[in-house]
C-alpha cells in the first residue's frame, strides 16, 4: 500500500537507516536524512501513522538539517513490541533509545511530536536522555489527559455517554478496510479540516489504513486512559505548541491547557480551519516553526559552543 504524501511519487530517500533496540529489546526503525553534522531535528509521529507522515517536513528540512524520523512501536517498519508492550513508559523508552543511538553525547536537537508523538515527548520529559538531547520541543495537535472526554468526533453532547462511546471507538477491533471514497470521507471528517485538499486526505488515509490493526487497537486503549499532566510540568525545555482550530480528535482545549502549564512555554499557534493532521494539512506552518526553533535554540547554540571551544584552544596555545 502506498506510503506517499502529497503529489510526490516517491518518499524522501534517507541518508541511512538503522534499527535501534529499546529498553525491552523492541526493534525501532529509524531513518536519517540530511547532512550528519547539520543542526538536528527528531520527528515522532502519531497514532496509526508512520515516518511518511513527515515527508513534507523531511523534504524541506533535510537540505540543511540532520532529520531523524522513526516509526513508533507497532507502526510502519517497526514490528510489534517486546515485553514492554504498549504504554507511555514504552514510548519514553523508545525515544530515549533513538536519541542515544543517533545523537552524540551532549548533542542537542529540536524534538517535534505530533499527537501520540507529542505524548511520547511528554512521557519522556523527566528522562535523562531527553534532558541531555532536547534543545527545544514542538508539540503538534496533541493532548495530555482526558482525550476521550474532550474528543468531538462523535456528534453528541459532552458527557458520560459520549466519553464511553469514544473510548470504545478508540479501542475498536474492526478492520479499517480499503481506502475508498467512503473511508476517505470518514477520515477527513474525523481528523482533518473541511478545506483539506483531496491529495492530502488521500495521503493520510493511506497511511492510517496501513497501520497494523493490533497496534491501532492497543495504542487506542492507552490513549483512552492517558494521563500525562505531570509530564507537561516536567518538560523543562523551551516548548512551542501548534493546534488546528477544527481538530476533533484533540480539540484546542488540550493545546491551551498544555501551553498554560509548560514551565518554559513559547506560546500556542492556532491554525484556523485545520484539523488534527497539522503537519500534512499545514506543512509550511509546521516546518517554519521547526526551523524557527532550530535557529533559536540549536544553530545559534552550536555556533556559540564552537566559538567558545576555539577561544579555549587559543587560550591554551
């Protein structure tokens, strides 16, 4: 099944690919794009997606960044997990393993997470690996708690009934079936803004429908019970937040709560008319925010470190 984004006929070709072992032995598929010594960016995709979800960002950033993208456990080319199974703790383990395998000790990067990818960053907020390697963070279309209670996919009044049905939908075992006009229409309603271009809807549908059913169901159960409010308070690096105003899966109420609770918040950008799939629906805005964070917190810092190192060598000489 196609894993392409937009009108491109082939996905970005990585400079290298590797398999990283997580804490429980699970194998994590990682792609490395762009110059090895360029400012680094790490991309974590969301529920039912894979690295192809970030193709627009990879194509733009890889020209002058080291872009590290990986498939979450059970998604894409990452197989079903080992003993650690499906949990926010496992997500944090996987991210730490990817950071340790792809970034030299002390090397820092901008971490961008969409949906469950943002939850991954929040889950790892207090981890030594994240604090060593994260220069700044971008959280896209995500939430930290009460996902089932706040989701507006079902056209019902907020309350216990809607929450109960939404929880059931998140863990539903029914197969998604093939991508066709009906399934595209359903996915667009649930995850994207009304004005989303047909090619972008089709790209998202093909990515989501390619997700193995077990991973979709198991992670759906995790999301239904999610509580990462403490992780938000532990995220002590500069963090920006992006959300679509028409997001039904993680409505802007989540983004606003996260932005208000962040220790080093850089503000919230609300994208008018966009739904949940912001990196695909508004790729230019998301890529621009990543570049802004790199310029402010990675590239400048790297230059300063090099200048300091040069000065130190001159003093010693």
